[in-house]
């Protein structure tokens, strides 16, 4: 009896193991859907005014006066800041004193030449000195203008980064002056995507400042020369006048290249190299399909798949074509 019981248990275990390991795998299926598919090019950018300019200093000197006019409108030529010009003014005063001496000497020699007491060579040297000093005075007077930072055009002071007592370094931007509207998004697009981007295309924007708001723009223009280092092209996106986006905000841009209406869509996870699996008569059948627009979650199918197909998603990496499967109940 004991041997019979052991044999029966072994047979039962073998049968259970055969059933467990030999049963078809349970799979999850999805049906294709119909909807709108959009081919997009992604870019990131910053909101800027269409017309603006940076104001920098041409000399390294201490700031003695600022307008404190950030956010205010200014006229072209308005003084935004002044730099310490004491040394430059002293140099100009020295040149003016030198000019007076040279002019007096020239006038004295004119009288002597008229009386035949002196020769023309001395007078010519005196005239040359006067002309030279006049040129130096003109140059120093022009350089003094560099000590007053002025608005390059009519507009608003968008930002001020200058404070009294600080040292103005040449090339450092101290003021941003421009017109608050209209505004643009200056975006960077990868060079492999730029051939598909054209002026007039619709652009969908996303901003962390307005996460629930639908924001749009249009492709305005594309810079003819790209950056060989970053391998990107600068694309300007025009914003509507009522945009809530503020100057300096960063945005993500989806440039709409093409839209397909009533497209057959499948989950992107169900595809591998234009192949997918469908369930037919209890077996997994591999299908090769022609794909169209690819999105982050869905892919357009142009041909090779019926609307009522039951496809496996995600793609079964270890399943063979024709293998029996059991569909998981919804």
C-alpha cells in the first residue's frame, strides 16, 4: 500500500507540473483606437521681446549714478547710469590748458613773422602743435560720452543690474531695454529636425508657470546659420498679444509638423521594429505593419493591422510566432 500511495503521489505531482509548465502563457490584449495623430518636433526656449537691446559699459569704472527706472518707459538717449569720469575730465582739462599755450605760441610767432623777426618754419611747427592738440581734445571729449550709459532706443527698462558703487566691467550687461510687446519664444531645434520646421506652423507650448493652461504660438522665422557646437538652429516663435507668458520665462515647445485625422493608433509599447503580436484563434501571430506618426505613447498604423485586432501590449519579448496564449479576462 505504501508503494502504491507513493506512486500515485508521484503521478499526481508529474501531472500537476506538466499542467503548470505546459499551460499557455496569460497575456493582456489591447484594441487599436481611432483618433488624431500629430507629428511634432520638440524644442525648449525662452520668452523674449521682439525688439530689445543690452546696455553695457565700454570702460571699467565705478558707477556713481543710476536711474532706478526698472519697469519704466524711457526715451532714446535717456541717461540710465553715470560712471566716475573724474580722471577723464582731468585729462581733458590738461589738454585744454596745453591747447591754450600752443595757441598763444602760434599767435606770438605770427606777429614775429610779420615783423621778419622769426621764420616760417617755427610758425608751421606751432600750427601743427595746435592742430594736434585740437584732435586730442576732440577724442577725449568723445571718450567722455562713454561714461554716461544711455538708452539705445525708446522702450521699457526690462531689467537693471547696476548699483551705485559697483565697478562696471566692459561687456557686462547692466540694463536690458526693449518693448514689452510683441513677444517671441527663442527656441533651439536640433539640426536633424530643422528641415521639417517651416514658418507658419502651429506650436503648442507648456510652461511650469501655467501648468493647466493651453498656450500656443506660431513659427515666425528660422535663423539661416546653425550652431556647429550644439548642433541646433535658433527658431523664433511668435506669441499672441494676450499671452500670459512673461519675458524671461522658459517653455517647452511642440512644433506641429503634420496632423492625421481618424488615424489607427496602437500603444507604442506594443511595437518592436515595425512588428507586433495579435491573438488569432488562441495563438500569438506576429504582424509586420507600416507605421506613420510616432508619439510618446501611441503610434499611427498605416497598413497591416485590422481595426478589430487584439494586439499584445506590451510587446512579448520571449513569445514565439504561433505560440498558444490565454487572454487575461478584462
